[in-house]
């Protein structure tokens, strides 16, 4: 039922226990969906339910509803607050997991002798079948106990799940074997029984199927153990993020002393110390010290970033150099690390369109399998076959069917892909974003801060022949610009400091600003002027000036004691990764379009350098949104990449919004994908990862559907031994998860780049 118009909806996450297959997922979703105004999406791989419900329905009511469906439910602990484990950091093994591992080990020890004796007639000694019966009884009862319990619980709630099929298969195999031993002649001390892969007619003595009675729980338990281990691997990204959070932080007091406090007590505005090799406790701004910080585990940026007083730092980054004092600017859920974790968690909760189809099939899967098993039993008995042949076919149908693979096909691939994306600096909001990335036809790119750095910097220095030389001129120009507040002056000064190896620039005296022209001052006894160019320039600088103006860069001339020494060009430079990104987008069949609010000349210059043919300059926010609508009307599936408030409308109106991680919160909030590392080349990685992920999901679903379509009919016509059917069923789920795990090792392909300018 839908919510009333105007009703306030809230979202609550629940941890759901006891789910074993896609039929369980469907049952929980339907049970929650019966509440007025409630919709739910349940993820089998994570055991999480994301519930949208009216504010009037409390989380306790949601928990009670899930429990009425026969499952357990609880409010989850936030990932960032979970305690990382000692040792391997993957979390202490739960008591339930230890019990299941113990159950598997004991079951294997009891079942293996039964399997060997049943499958090797040459090893069958006198009364071997009674030893097998004694070993099989605890397996059929205790080893398969979880399946029996969940099957009975499901029956109490009028539900049939994978556990129902397994429980019925074990009970039927063991019950028939008991009949054969005690009443059917199979208990004779000298009885020998051949083993075949295909069931055969009896020779007057009822066959026993103790190998199926122990093989079914053994293989299913082993399959689920391997499946759980593999699914645990797909969630490694979230656990890695959780491990980046510090437990304690050394806070610097006003008197210079330090005290160690829990990270939960840290407040914005407090100053804390970060020593070499330590992680930055939370987002902040450096107040003292300089160092290089490693952001690779947070943003995917492989090269360390130099920071100093005034530089922002991200919580979770590793200090690779000297001591830093940092003033906290965001704590708890407001930090970038918490936001990344939240986005990854939310992305893993969604479902692709193909998975929704699989879930609808899974909803009726188990009842259909039960009906087919009964049909097979009735057909064989009606055709005059041996009762044991009919029961064998019935049991094989029960144990070979596998709805688990259907339920795991999408969530395991999505978990592995979103985790890998986070490692590469790409955050997606869910499977819809991946589907959108896969089908892109056109991408609208902002210029400033997206394709370019967004900061003024020196792009080229051209010195006159037989002059002081570019290094000396740059040093003098940087020194005189120390007194300037103009963006051009700050760019020249910063560049001069970097080129001098961070050495202190000379002092300036007699500094004066010439409005509209530039600055002048005395440096080391020389009159240094940094001015707008005039007509009196040497030929070599005239050529440089012409090139500078055509490239939409701002030129300034440096004069020393009245003599022209050099031309310095200042502009917003193209990011190094933009060349490769645009070229690779074009090779992927995606049309790049440049839309910027900047002037025509710089927009054309950047487009020419990158080989972008379509340019829209002086584009207002409304103009960008209109451009997106126009492209969509032409049949393009459009993505917009931006980083500012002026991009928010276009981001929201596109088929897919992509925000730069260095951009504004408004842009990031309106986007479906965030490029955390601030590199436009990450967009290409995102497209390639999306295509690989959805290809993996399709492969999983084809396998899951195809497996059942092929094996269930084989079991019905008596061509599958129940024990082999159990092994095949377990292998089906493990193969699906293993295929998804391949995404964890995915690497973006390397393509040679063609430069256009």
C-alpha cells in the first residue's frame, strides 16, 4: 500500500538474520510491504533491509514484522562505529559462525566414511551398511538440524524456502534408507550395493541412500561456508574504511600540553597532533607544520599530497612526513570518510532491474519445485516404477534446485564493484547509477575545476636572449609579487617559491601597486616591475604574447632596471588526466561536450587542447540545464560532470549526475556518482567498471537460471543421483559468488593518449 500524499517518509536499515535464499528475501519484502506506506529492499548478501516508512511507524514495529515472518531483525550498528578486530582486522568470528564451522567439521568426519563405503563396493565389508547407518543418523538429525529448524519455522508461517527443500531431501533419503535396512532386506549382513551416477532398478532388495542423507547436508553446509567466506570478501571495502577511523586522538591544549581522548569526544575547532606514520583523526585544516599525506586509501590518489599551514586534510589520510597540528573542521558523520562509507553502504543496498526479475521468480520458486518433486514421485509410481526409483527422483528434484544463486547474483557483484570503485576513488549511489554509466552516449563537462585545475598558475616563462635567464627573473618577480593581493601576483609568487625549492624569496622594499597595470618594487637593489605588456617588446616575446592570447592565458612582462627580461603567462591549466580522460571517453563511444560559464576564448582553447568539438561558453546554470534537455530530446543518454553550485541543476536533470569530490556539497548531493580523487580520468574508470559489473551480473543470472532449467528436468527423469544433485546445488551458489569476487581485482585498462594541442 502506498503512503498518503504529503506523508513524511523516513528510511530505516535493519539487520535481518535467518535468510538463506532469494525466497527468504521475497518473503521479508512482502511482509514489510503489507504495512501501510512501507516499501522495503532486502539484500541477501549483506543481510540488510532498507525500509522506507511513514514517521508514524517505529523501527520496533518493523523489527516485530520481520520476526513474525520467521526471521530475526535488529537495528544495525553504524559501520564507522564498529570496532575493528585485532589481528587480521576482519572482525572477531561470531559465536554463530564458530558453531556452523564446528557443525561442518563434525558432519564431514561422520559423512566421509559413509560416502567412501557407499561409492566403493570393493571396500564394503560384512555389515558395512549398519556402520554407515550409525554414522549417518547424527548427520541426518544434528548435522542437518539448522535446515530442519528453519523449515519448520517456515511452515509455521506458511512459507517454503531453500531450507524446506534440503530438509525434505534429507528426511526422505534417511527415512527410505531406514525402511530398506529394517524392512526391505538391505540389512542382510552380506549385502553389497553398487554405486552409479544414475539411479538403477533394484534387484529385489531395496537400495539404501545413506550417501544422499549425509551428502546433502555435508555439501550444503560446505557450500554455505565457502559462500559466506566469499561474501565476507565482497564487504572488505567497508571494513577497510572502518579501519581508517582512529580510536583515540591526542588533543593539543592551549598551554601546549597534550591529552589523549576517545575519537567520539573530539569536537570541531579542537586542535590535535598527527605524528609521522599516524592517521589523521578527522577532517581538518593544518595550523602548524608541513608534511606529505598519503590519501590512497581514502580517495584512490596514489601520489602523496604536500600540505602546510592552511591546507585541508582528510580523516584517514596517513602522515608521511613531519609533525602536523590540525584543527578539526568536521567530526563523526560529517566527515568525508563517513560520507564515503555511507555512500558505499547505500549503493550496496540497491537492486538492478535484472535482479528484481530474479526476485519475482524466486518468490514462487520453492513452491514450484515442491510441486515438481511431487509430480515426479506421482509420475514414476503411476508408471509402475520401483518405489525407490520414484523416491530417488523426488529427492533429487528437492536437493538440486538452487534459488540461492538467484538471490546472490546481483548483491555479491554490487558489493565487490562498489568496494573496488571506492578504492579507485569512484563512489556510486546504487545499481541504477551503474546502469546509467553503462549506457552513456554523451557527457557534458564543466571546464573550471573539472577539466582544469580551477587555480591560476604560471603556465610558461619566456626569457629574452642574453638576459638574466628565466630562473633569476622568476625569482625577482616572485619577490616583488609578495606584496600583491591580486590572483595573478599570488600565482607568480607561489610558482617562484616552488621553483626555488621552497627557499625564502628576497625581501622587497618600496613596493607600490599600479592600478590596472601591475606592481613594482626594489629587490636586492634592483627596480623590478611586473606589468601588463606594451608594444615595446623584443621579437621573441611578441611571438610568445601572440600564442598566450590565442590560448586565453594572461601575460605579464617583467622589467628589471627598465630592461624587458621575460614574459610570464598565467592561466588555469588543464588537468594532466583530462587529456587521457577525454580521449578514452571518445574511444568508448561517448560524445564529450564542453559547457562553461567562462569566456569564449579560454573555453575554445581548452576544447582545442583536448579535442572537444562542441563548446558552449558563457553558459548560465539555466543554460546548462537547457543543454542537457536538448541532448536528451535528441536521444542521447546524458551525464553531466561538474563541481560547483552552478552545476547542480544540470546534474539533477541529467540521466546521470557526476560530481567531482573536490566540489561543493550542493553538486555532490545532486549527483549519482562522485569522483572522490578529483581526477576526471576516474570517470572513464567508472564507465569501464560499470560495464564489467553489469556484465558479471548478467553472467551470474544466466548461470543461476540456466542451472535450474537444466538440472531440475534431469532430476525429474531420474538422471541425477541425489548426492551429486546436492553437490551441484552447492557449487552453483559458490560459482556465482566466486565470479563476483573477480571484480575485486579489476584494473582499469591502459590506453595510449593522443594529444590534440
